[in-house]
């Protein structure tokens, strides 16, 4: 099965790439071009990225793009509630693979906060995100369970996290995998992005996408909240 066989809404574009290297290069090129356009039109740009292991080649490619990084703000769609030095930290991932060389000039706004508990950390992150400029580019991933960012099925705050409009920018979320405690931007904030890209690889993710497109219950598969907005999907087998 190919991505071209999916019944995608008219507002969703699909890019089928040959392999993971092509996907990383194409996505990095397209993201950088959007950031350049934002800088040209308003003097600054903001990109919100996703963590995990699969984005590493993309982050490396993005770091090599030529643009005025001093005018770029970088943030994360979600974060594991662990210090930046921890192996599971998404902020640590960005530090190692993106914020280096010329890209080190970018301004970074992280979600992790050292606090007494996850709820307090999310409250603090919510306040920090008040300084986030309008999001020009959002890059999402998707889990086999249909989660995106850290909006996981069955997480206690999921309904609030998936609300189309709301005051909260960040919420405490619980993942079924370790580390369980997460911080996630809300749909209300994520959906404000000028351009949203979804990066997925493999037949398994294609099957997840197909299942997501076949239903309407956002709490069952949170990625559904983003499949009908203007969206570009980057996929490779």
C-alpha cells in the first residue's frame, strides 16, 4: 500500500519519498524555506518540532540549512519531564542534533521545568510559552497508537488537550511508555501554526493513518485533530 491510496481530505498534501534520507532532506528544505519566508516578511520566524528517535536525520539536515538563525525561535510540541541532561530529553536531542554551528544562534524555548510535580511544571511551562512568537512551522510525528505530540489516548487531560480553543498552552500528560510523565502543547496552541508537516515512515504508520482517517473520535486517535487542517504529510517506506 502507498500513501497515494489513502483517502486524504482536499486540504492535505502527501509527499511520498524514496527513503528516510530523502524524507529528512526534503522536509528540512521545505521547513527552512518557510522560515526564510517568515523572516523576510516579518523579521522573525518560529518553528515547533517533535522529539523521539526518528527526527534525528531531519534535525541534522535542518541544522545545515542556510538561514538567519539569530531570527529563529525553536520550541518543542512536547517534552518528557526529565532534565535536559537525561537521555530521554527532547531538549537535549535538539541541543545535540540541531542547535549547533550556525543554528546555535537560534533562540530556544523549552518546556521542561524543575518543579515539585508534573502539574506545577506544566503550569510553569504554560507561562513560559506566553513568550512564544506565532508558530510559522510545526513538525509533528505520530505513534502507532495515533498519538501526536504527547496527546496520548486515555491520558487524563486529553479532552482539555484536544479542545479546539482554550486558555492553556501546555498541559501535563501521561504516556503509556517510559518515561510516563510528559508536558505537551495543547491543540489550541499547535493548531495556530501557519504550516503543519506530519513526518511518518513505514507501512505500520501508513496503516495507523488509514485507521485514523476512517473515524472521527479524537480521543481514540488524537492525530485526527490535525488530519483535516491544512497539512503536508511526508512519508517514506
